[in-house]
C-alpha cells in the first residue's frame, strides 16, 4: 500500500518543479500565478495577481478560472507539497504548461521577494456578495474595488432609482445622490426608490432611507441642491463615475463640461416615451456628450417626460443598464459603451448599437481641460462660451 511520501514522490516525478528564482522569471515572462492554499493562509499574504483556488476546490473550479488550457501557470502553496499535487491534477485535466514552485510562499517570502496583503471581506460580506465572488471576473478583489468605489447619481428619479438600487445592492461603497425635488404621487409610476409613505419628503432623504435599508455597507451622501456652475466641480470631485439621470439639456452640458475638466467618466442615460439610450462618456478614453449633441435642440423638439410621457418600466431597463455599465467601468470589465450608443425601442423590442466618434470641432476635451470654464448654458439653443 502506497504511503503519502510515495504519492508525493510519484507526483513530483511527473511534473515540472521550479525554484523560486525560476518561478519569478516565469511570472515576469507572463505566466499566470495560482495559489492553492487555504483562505486563512491566503489572507495573510500572497503573490501579487495570484488566482486563489484552495486545493480542495481545484478540480471543480480551475476550468472556470483558467479556461484556456494552453495558459502557462506557476502554482504554489505554503511549502511545495499541495502545489505538486495540484500541478499533477492540472496536467491530467489537460493543462499544457504547469510548474510547481518548490518551497512555496514560505521560501518566496523568506527570500524577500515581493508579495502583498490580498483584499479581504468580513464574513457578512462574504455571504452577501457570494454570487459576485463566484464570478472569476469579480471575485474578492473586484468586490473590494466596488466597496472602495464612489459613484455620484445625478437625479433620484426614473433613471437614478433603478441604477442606485442595483449599485447599492452590488456593494458600491459610496453613492452620492443629487436632487432638489420632493416625492410626488406622479413619481411612483417609475421612481422605485420612493413609496406612498414618503410623498412630500425630499427625494434625497427618501433615496438614502431606501439604499441604506438595502445595504448597510453603502455610505449614501446626499446633495439637496440644484447643480449649477458655482457648485458642480466641488460636488463631483472625488467621485469615480457619474450616473447621469438628468432630464434637461442645461444640466447635461454643465455636467459634460465639468466631468471633462476633471476627467471623470459619465454613464449617460435618457428616455422618451417608449425609447431610451445609454452611452459612456469617458473623457480620457473616448467621445463625450458634446460629440454626440454639439448644440441643444430647440425646446419644441425636446419635450420632457412630463410633457410627452414615458412608459413606467422603461427607466427600469435603461437605469439597470447604466448600473451595469458603471460596474464595468469600475472593474475594467468587458467592453463598456465608450464610443458607442445603445438604443432601445421597447415597442419593437429592438436593441441597436451605433458608433460615436469624436467631433473634430469640439474643443471641450480633456486635452483642453485647463482652458475649460464651467458655466451655465447662455441660451437654450446655444452652448455658450466654454473655453477661456
């Protein structure tokens, strides 16, 4: 009957085992790093960028975390034993290039090689965000990014309601809410942050109650004020992303110019009757609002929802997409709608994507940020002077 030492010797005879110095060279060459220690060991320190899968879960999870079996991998544990068995298992699963690091994290650390303290969550957060943690693209590190993120909601109405709810549920750590209106009975057909008990309350207060009850991890910062040229830069400074739920052109141009000046991405959404659209205006990576709408249209061509009406569920669709795009921007996940416009027609249930290119005549750009003067629209049909 084979002993543990026999099994270990057999495993090591069938795998590639490397020193810590060789492992460092492999990592510099682009190898993926896999840590197979237990969660408590991993929490005390790990190699930078390591994928963490405890040895007992390796067979069940490795193909979801490293899908391409041609990916070269350096696997390590505390001392080199579990990593040897892990490397053998991965070879049996068809992984082409796997090396076990002899000496493990203990030797790596003793030699003074670089490591870091991984992001961690408390037990309550591990339970709350469990479905996020199962996603390789999110995991603990991504969830920590969400908890550290700051998102400003421009409006607590039809678009801001679903966007704020999903961002709070996702664990965005700080959510700012700008609104200067009261809750009205006519809002409740679509503005799901509020309810009948709060009719007459300030919207920012109602929003804070709802979001805090949904997720106590979230710090809700309220701004019960009208955004204008005198306060917008101070309010939006320090936020990572702005979710635009404004319903008028002056606010959108004001937000555009201030966000471009500060380099803050804006996840734009708009709705009209049965149609909506979403885009991400990222000043440092793509076109902005003025590239899409160089000048505001005449008032008769731009009626508000109060004048033209809106299907109540439509802002739920558009606001949810805004929340999704916001999370993608925070995590650097997938392909955000930068330089693209997503158009939704709910009567035909058609989703279309249009490319948006920078307008060469637009001078309100991040490159010109030092010259941008944030000011109110001088007239409904004219953008006004915006550069000094």
